[in-house]
C-alpha cells in the first residue's frame, strides 16, 4: 500500500538511525575513556565489585608507602648504631691498653680523656639520630596529658606544649617559687633549675608571646604562653609560681608502631621500639666506667663488652625488621598487581571488540541514511498517482 499520511518505512528507518546513534555514542565514550563500565547503568554488579577492588588497591598502595617510610627510618637508626658500634670498639681498645701493667696512671689519664670523648660521641650520635623530628636512639616516651597536672591544668599553668628528648619514664615535679624567676624540675633522682628572668616580662610571659624552659639534662622542654598566645582557645597565662607542685608524667610511647595493613589487627601492625642507647642510658650504662687505674680498666672491659653486645643485638633486631618490611612490600606489590588485573578484567574496555562494534554501527548508520532516502521515494511514487 502506498500512503502519504504515514510513511511507515521512514518511521522504521528513523528508529534504526536513533538506535545506531546511541550505540555509536556509547562506543565513542568507551573508546575515549578506555572503560567498559563508566557508570552504574553500564554494569551495576560489575561496578560494585570493581569499586571494592579499587579500594583494596588504594589501601595496599598506602601499605607499601608506609613500609617504605618505615624502612627509611630503620636505615637511619641502623647507620647510627653501626657508628656507635665502631666507637665502642675503639673504647674497648683503650680499656685493654689501660689494663696493661706497662702503663702508669698518668698515662691512663690520657686514655681516659679519649675514652670520655668516645662516650660523649655515643651520646651525640643517639641524640642526633632523628627521623621526622623524632629522636630514635634515646628511648620512645611521651607525656600523659590526662594525668600530668602541668598539662591538664594548662589554663592555670600556661603550659601549651611539652617536648621530650630522651627523657626517662617517671613522674617529674616542678618547684616554682613565686618571685624568684626560676623553675626547677626533678624526677626524684636528677633535678635542674632554669633561670627564666630574661624570658619573662616582669613576673609573667608577655601577652601574645611564648617562651621555653629547656631542662636539657632531663630531656624535657616546656613551652609557656602569655595571655592570648594560644591560637586555638587563647587560654594560658604563665605567672612566676604557677607551676609549683605540678607534675609531668612520662610514659612509654606507642609511637614506634608501623601500620603496614588496612586494619588495626595485630597482623597489620609492627611495633618497633629501641631502648635508650645513650652511653649514660640504662642499656649501655657506660657513665661510671673509668680507666684511671689498671684495676678499673679491667673492670671496664666487662661493661664495654656488654654494651657492644647490646648494640649488636639492637642492630640485628633492626636488620630483621627491615627484612620483614621488605617482604611486606613485595607481598603488597604482588597483591596490587593481582587486584589491578582483576579490576581491569571487569572495568576496562576490550578495544578490539568495541572497535569492531563501532565500525558496525557506522556502517549501519550509513545504510539507514540510504534507506531513509528510499522511504521518501515511496511517498513520491504515491503522489504520481494523483
């Protein structure tokens, strides 16, 4: 039947052109992005699975970065421990030399002077071994802010920060008499007094400023604020005498914890802690060793050997931990590769297949355009009958 009112052939061809256009647009988006699944409508289940895999890949990538940074930290510690071991070996040679009966005490004093320099060098190495502003070889400690009255009562004491540098665990108490411009801090064994007269404005910290009381022999540095100096709430106004009887409680810190996995489970964390490896620390305990006499030099050999052994043990522990981190990095990178491959299989476009389908859609679009011309020709034949 020939008809001029409804051109069914043209309507049919138009529908085909619309479908081919939609397919062509989809193929262009796929080839342009390289993704088969670009939105949930492409593959709802596939999108959900691939997003989960992407999340795992992201977490694994951060695991690798964390482990690499932990390895960097350990390399810093290992290098310093190696240097400390070299110094201890030299100190042992000095002790052996001082133990020889051919020397007199005046000559041993010369050896003692070099021995003291070696001891100071070990302390220097321990204090200077720093990674990201954290001292690694002077013990890991922190201030418990909840039970340290100098910190919990910051509104009255003006204490806005406490920094530790090899401070021993324990309770430190302030003695701060009003009017004398000094602050004393002690842990029951060692005390240190700091003169604050130059830092204070009269009997208080100047308004809008901060000052520091550095108790270096204890490894404690206390920052005191004046009125309005604390940026978050403005609270804090130290006046001479405010710290009297206040305490700082120093406890073992968990800061030596490496997060190498996506959860807080034990298998995703590595705890790392080096003891206080200063010559004066409890681990090496070289502070009281003397080479001033033949007898004391012989006794010193025992202490030095124990110190060498302790440093060697810590070096071994650091090396073992570095190997563990290396294994974790290799494992995580392997997991990243496998997870990425799985995610790619779901989400990435098969370029060869899509290119074939794209060519097909282009051919069909061209054919549809030709057929639309033919559909209009049928309508013109109907007009010839009039």
